[in-house]
C-alpha cells in the first residue's frame, strides 16, 4: 500500500495531471461533470492515438514529423471513398494501409537511405501536405450522404453505451501498444535499439527492420487518427492535421519518454495526452482567448518537463 | 652534455585503488627525441596525460626547466610550452587550417573583430616552416591525414611549444608522409625543440629517436641511449616479465577442423587464412593497429569482406551478426559499453537479447517466466554478482558486465565463441573466473578464438597463437614455440619489414 503510494508520488506526469485537474475543477465546477469528462476523453483520443505511434518513434531515438500530413491524406482518401459509396470497412482499411505504407517509406528513407529521422519526415510532411492539396484541389471533401457515410460518421460521433466510440478505440490502441512494447520480441528490440543501437545490432538483431516497423506503426496510428477526425467532422479539410505532430510530441515528452530513446512507457504517453486534453478543455471552459491558450499550454508543458528533468537528474 | 627540459620524478598514479604507475621517472632532453615504448596498458598514455595535466598524479614531482610544476589542465601545460598531438587528431574538420591553428587564440582588432587576413598570414608562416604547401584557408577535412598531422604540429609550434608529445603519429600515414614527418622532426630537433615519440613501430624509433624509455606494467624498466640498443633488446625490455598470474589452461582433446577462413580481405585486413579445430583455443595477438578486432568483426558479419569461410567443411555466407549467430558463431565484443551491453536495460533483458525467440509464451508473447528461469540459471552458472535479474547493467562492475555480455552470447548456444579482449578492464579476481569459464567451454567441446593484448594471457590460455601485424597474419606459433619474445617479434612485424 505504502509502496504503491510512493510509486504514484514518483510518477511526476500523473501528479501533474491530477494537480492540473484539481486546480481546474476548483476554478470551474463544470469541469468534473460527466459530460465534460467524456468530451475531454473524446477530444484527447485523436492526439493520444498519434502520440502512441510517436512514442514508438521516439523510443528508438527517432521522431516522426510526418504524422499530421499522413492524418490529412488518409482522412481525405477515406472521405472520398465513403462519399462515393464504397464500403466503410474497405475505406477504413485502405486509409490504414496507406498510412502504414507511408510510415514504412519513412522507415526506409531513414534506414536504407541513411537520412536523419527529423530530415526524412520533414521531407515527407511537406511532400504529403502538397499531395493533399493536389488531391483535394484545396477544398474540403465531405463524406457525403451515402449509406456508407452514415456508418462512417458513427466511428467519430457514435456511442457504445455511455462512452463515445473514439474513446474505446483509444483505449484499445493503448492496450495493444502496451502489449507490443512489454510482451513481444519486437517491443524488446525497440527499447534495445533506442538504448544502444550498436549493441543491439551486435546481438544479432536487424535494427533496420525494427525501425521500419516502428515508422509503419506511427503511420498507421496517424491514419487511424485521420479516420476518426474525418468521421467526426463529416469532412476532410485540406489543412487537417497540420501541426498535430507537435501536440503528439508534447504528449510523449510529458509522459516521461526520453527524446534520446530507450526510456518511456505507453502509460506515460496516455497521461501526457490527457494533460494536454485537460488543458485544452479547461482553457475553453474558462473562455480564455485562443491566443493565450497556446501561451498557457506552452508554459505548462515546460514546467512539467522541467519537473521531470529535475527528478531524473537528482537521482 | 644533455640538458634536461622536463624531468618527471617518482610518479605514482592510482585509479580507484589500482596502481597504474609505480615510481616512474622520465626525462626529456633539449633538442632531442625521446621514445616512450611499452605494451598496450604499460602506462605510456597515463604518464603523458599526467605531464599535460589531463590526470593528476597521486605522488611524485614534475620539473620543467628545473622549476617544479603541477598542471591542473591542458591549458596550463600548453601555456608552459608542452603540447601533445593525440593519435586521433584533435582538429575541427569543418574549419580552415588557419582557424584550427589559432582556435581560441584568434588575433582580434580593438573592436574585437577577428583579423582574418592576419590569422591566415600567420598560419601560412607556420605552414611554410613545416614545408606544407596548403592554403591556410583550406578546410581541414579536405587535406590528407598526414597533412592534418602537420597542422597539429604547426599549432604546437605557434604556441611556442618547447616539448611536443606525439602519440603514434604515423599510424595513419603513408610511407611518403612518414618520411616528411621525420624530416620535420629532425628540423625541430635542430631548432632546439624536444620531442616525445610514442610508437609501437620499433624501426621508426631507430630511425629518429635519440633515447628510449621503456615502461612495463606501470613500472620504469629503463632509459637507454638508442645507440646502446637493438630491436631484440627493446622487445626483451618491453615483455621481459615472468608469468606472474596463474593461467589455468587445461588440455582437451581436439577434434576435427570446424572453421576455416581463406583469403579474407577487406578495407581492414588482407589475405587472412587460418583454421580452428573443435575444442581448440586460438589466441590472437598483435599490437594496436593490427586490425585483430576488425578481422573478428568481419568474420561476425559486421564488415563485408571478400574471401571464404567454411564451417564444418561447408562454405557459409555471413552478412550480418544474425547470420553468424545462426551458424553458431558468437562474438563477445572488446568494447562492452559501445556495443556489448545495454546499460539502460536490466540483467535479464541483456542476457536474453540475442535469443529471445527461445522464450515463446502463449500468443507469441515473450514468456518472462521462462526468461527469468533461464537468466537465473546463467547468473548462477557464471557467478554474476547482481542483486537480481532486474538490476540495471550500469550498476554492475566491469567484470560482471563482461560476464553478462558472455552469457548473452552463450545463450545462443554457439559452436565457436570469439572473445575480443575478454579481460580488459576487469579486476584480477574476475579475470581468473573468466579464464575458468573459457576452460569450461573448451571442455564442453566449444572452439574459442581469443583476441587479447595481454601477452601473458594469450600464452597462458591458448593452444595455438596467431599473430597479426597491420591487417595481415604475420605468423602462427604452436604452444611450445610461443614466448613473449617470439610473439612480440611477429607483432612488431620485424621480419615482415
């Protein structure tokens, strides 16, 4: 019992989450209402899913800047297919496969091409944003009014019992990611590659393969987020997803994952994404102007990360 | 009459209780070249690092021009005119030659602006002195290693160094560049500079040095004028110790040939051929730059190489460590921290890293239970001292980290185990335990290749010894004919030259 309590005390991201939530609840009573909590969870789900993929990329000591564009492109593809009456399952699978393939391509640029992850994904994020504009002609693509589009919009807006469907999807993503990282060989290789790539390679592990897998996962997660976002809004915007990589990276870092790779957990990322979700929600509830929202968010992120850094260096 | 410039007297140095220098005295004479020789680990570098202020001495005194000095950092030694040129040159590759020479000492105008023209003119002056025909504005990365060496010397001259220490300066030079360097050294001598010349290449020492100081195991063996010495005498001074430690080599029945390497060549090694029998321990000796590690890594699939490798008479192709491990050839690296272990992971995760597929649980997940059982088994078998399987590797001692690294390889169940410097940086007790393990593997029928710079260790453990010199095999020695002298003779490439 005491032990568990100590564990919580050591978990700085969790403390930041609880403290922020408590402070907000004190300032605004609506914050803790059931409907608002569900709103926070639903709003968090998109970033949380991207951040899960980003956790993989950062754990191997890399980064994936392309997620925002992958989200936008895969969302636009799904919207186009659904609006033309294509089967929902097929549309969703296509978007997921496309996202995974783009991620795999990122991985190949980094491994076979020998590019820095930052540079490779900086290239793809720009390239793909252009591709979205070409594909959409710069106009939003509505998911339309076909029978498929109704099913499709359920993914983003529907409920299963009292809980929104995106929240289930987010939780499922967390669980699968947790199992991959903690209970499979590839998960172990991801941590090993991030900690000491050379030693991992010397141990007989194809680290290039590990990296391609990781970027493919990150692409797939971005595509999934794109599907959820498009389904929720009923249309794919040509600019959708732009800048999302920053919130995802923030969630991962807030969750205690080291940018140098090798250290970090999915649980941490979940908490990190929730911190950002709670902040966004609270600043809206309190009617803070959107200009100040970013300032406030940035300050909280810096404080949280500084606290974490202090704790780590004092060991 | 020789005039002493630097005199280091009765220097002692401990590293956390381990004596690495014992009562060493060392002189540098004006206008002359002093060679500093000894085996790897004899204490040459430590002694020079003490002189230049990188390390603090534990005991002893240093006199510069009869004045007692004690440098706390390299800046202090430089300002008194002592410069060191490291084996791996300390130049900023993306800056120009001139900028490198005056790095941190750029001539500035009253407005604190760097006077680029003056800087490059001054740099040109020093380059001319050394006969280096390069534009001082050329980037250092665009000139050869030999010329970079001269830039380092120009830098030393520009700070008005009286003493220039050169650590293995010819390691990366072509014969022509070496000649050039020797000309420069003799010019420096004539102008009254003193040089300390550290090298394994004995013929170079006879070419340019005036005196020789020999260190062995952190002790001074002697200082002699070069005219009183010959190569054999120096070698004898370098290695002439008794086998002080006990090497528990055991005789085992050797089986048939298991591994045969034929004409292996790549950018590191040339025409390497050798074979290994079942149950045999092949020691691989050589000095720094003999490319022993590179050979082992080429066999293990890290570096591509031409040539053939046969396992049990069958030709095999190894393109990666994974291929190698699948053929039953495991490699324990010489550089634990860089590529042997993962310090941020725990003992269990390190030991099982190469063989995770052995621990399948339900749904293809890794069975941590099986992993745990197996890790504990290896921890006990190899007496790894750890608080448990969850202990992070960074908290283990060097010897225990080494055992974890070996355990990781063993778990892949190899037929051939390559151990690269298995006892480097481990204490005496752990050394003995590692030797015992090697013998145990041997008696279980495993074949072992052991690369080591510790010659007594090679003599004590090996059934047969392969000596390398600059990427080639310079000879094989049977157990009966191998002595420290015969190994060292082959290692310095005496007959090859």
